[in-house]
C-alpha cells in the first residue's frame, strides 16, 4: 500500500494540464483547457481541464476526476499502478507499506468509495 502522504506528494507534483497534454494537445479556453475527449468519439471538444481545480471532465461521456483518474482511464491501470507511473514521472520514490491482504482490500474499497464521493462533489459543483 502506498502511504497517503506519498499520494498527496504525487498529486501536488503532477499538474493535471501538464500530464494530460503529454498524451494529446489541449487548447486554452479562458482559464481552462479543452480537447476532443480521448474516451469517446466526438467532433466538438467536450473534454475540459481545470488547472485551478486540478481536475478534468468530459461533458459528453461524463468521465472526470483527478490526474490519477485520468492516467487510470487512459492507460487502463489500477490506482497503485497509476500512482507509481505518476511518481516516476516526477522522481518521487515510493516506499510501500505492507499490510495484511484483508486490510489492504478493505482500505482500497474505502479509498474507492471516498474517491468516488469526492469526484461527484468536485464535478457536480465545479463544472
């Protein structure tokens, strides 16, 4: 398990605009950025990235979230793999904590529920 302090460091060191624009070009649209969504076919850009909130959201297909969620969706990775990839990108070493398998599953389930709740709140109030 990756310590929460390390997750916070990784998130702070990986700007969502820089990470997403390393996969495909983004165009400035006021204070935000937009592009054609990589997760579905479209002709008009509905994929928006907010540098201020450090989030992305597609108004066409509804996918959105943090830099971790983007890497997970785009690269088809689980959370720990996405976190490792983002950590490597900015040179943050990861010292994983060892926990019992049962505790690890419970923690991941809790993290998923909390992350989904935060995502719904963030996307619902900011876009």
